[in-house]
């Protein structure tokens, strides 16, 4: 393994989402290898390319038909490969920025809305009912809520404890995992890592969505996938509301007792 590939592999997010972890992120490293040293290619340009590819995939979904669905599935994966690349190249060049991270996360959120909105529309045309649109709306709303309650909770905690973010950062550093797989590790170590990664499928986050969307498009089974999407996001949305509310109550009680 040459030095450039080793450096790129070390830029891989150590806590990647399912599917990203062992499919799109490794593919992104191969793509990054070709362009990482080309100064004219910037991480922000790749973020924009990822977003435009996602929009294009949604247009193919809206167009409908098995061929268009297959093209859309490929484009969705390509968009996510680009989405992994921007961060990898920024870390490889040591040019990571707050603004780059911001636009990357915002476009990710918009892409999820576009994808599931397009699938809801296409499935509604197929079934001649409004149910798929309703399912996609529920899924997108509660997926967004998962992130929203996080930042509401942070705002509430910060309003009474200005060191709250510092405490979170310390906990992240303590719990941060090192590289446990990849080139240079044994086959058995990689297999153990791969099997441990499979539990992430239950998180039903963006990494899982990439697989869900593409798989349902290839099989042309859009409405069943939307049921899974809506149910999983409804569960996690409500769960996060309760979880973060209880955390706030517990932290409030700790401060009172002090």
C-alpha cells in the first residue's frame, strides 16, 4: 500500500454510517486517489457535484419507468460517493473548514427531502393514491425532527450551562474509536469489523437510506420502502424527543443538587 493511499484511507470517517462504511466511503477513496492532488478540484466543488447528482437522480425517479429507476439508483450511489469524497479530500489536504462542513450537512438534508419526495410522487402515480406522498412526508418530517430536537436540546442546555459544549467535546474525545480495519489489518480483523458494522442498519440514517432507495428502485417496490421509511423515522423522532427531554431533566436536577 503506497503512502498516498494510506493517507487517504486515514481520512475515512471512523464512525461512518452503515453502507457508507463499507461501500460508498471505500469507493470514494478510490475516486479521491485520482483527484486529491489536483488543486483545481476543491472539496466545495465536490459537495456541489454531489448535490447536483442527487437532484438529477430525483428527476429520473420522477420520470418513472424501470430504466429511469435503475439510472436513478446508480446516480444516488454516485452522489453519496461524492458526498464522502469532499470530506476525505479536505482532511487529506488539511483544509477542513467550518463553512465546508456546514454546506455539506445542509445539502445532505435537502437531498434526503428531494429523494423521498420524488419517490413519494412516483409511487403515488403508480398506485393512483396519495398514501405514498403522505408516507414520504411523515418520514421526512420526523427525520428532520431527529436533528432539530438535538439542536433545541443544545440551546436549552447552553442557556444554563455555558460549558455544556466543552463537556460534550471531552466525551467525544474519550469515546472516539481508532481505525480497526482496512489495508494492513488481517482478514479476521476486517471480518470482525464488518460484522460489527451491521448493527448500524438499525439506526435508519442517511447511510441506510442510500441502500433503501436504490434497492427499492431496482426492484420497483417504492411503497413498501416508504412504509419502512415512515415507520422508522416516526419511531426515532419520538424516541429522540423523549430521550433528550429526559436528559435535560436529569442535567437540570444535577445542577439543582449542586
